[in-house]
């Protein structure tokens, strides 16, 4: 498992009073948390509500709870990341890492 980085780009860091990704966000519609869409609006990468990532998902959610980012690939959407920071982090009580997505698009439960 890769440890969280000291900074983020893209979707950012969320400090929550929860201990799991599922409890961190109110998401009754089970929207994707993050999506990368190409110039035609097709979802080319997503982070689902349960923490799974998918390349070219067959059935992405109709919207993203935390944000949509534009790029033909995950790497292009977050190309301005020379220090290879995480793209997304969820940090729980007392600064404990709960979940993160690294610069490659891989997701980790911490």
C-alpha cells in the first residue's frame, strides 16, 4: 500500500468525522465521487461511491459528487502534478488517513 502524500492536486483533501469512505460523504444516489471525462463528455475514469476505480467504465453514474475533470486519460486530467501528489485524500479524526487516490489513479484504503 502506498502512503498518502503530504499534498494533493485535483479533487483535494477532505477532513471528515468518519472512519470509512462510505461514511465520509452523504451520497444517497450513489453517484461516482470523481469522474474524468474526455472532450466529448464520455467518462474515461471514475471513482465509485464504494471506492473502486474504473478505466472506461461501462456504466458510470450520471454525475460526480465531488467533481468532474477533463482529460482523454486520468494522467492528462491531472498532468500538472510534478511532485506526484495524491489526487484525492480522505482524512478522518486525529489526522488518520482513510482513503486516497494516487497520481496514477490507483485507489487505496488506508
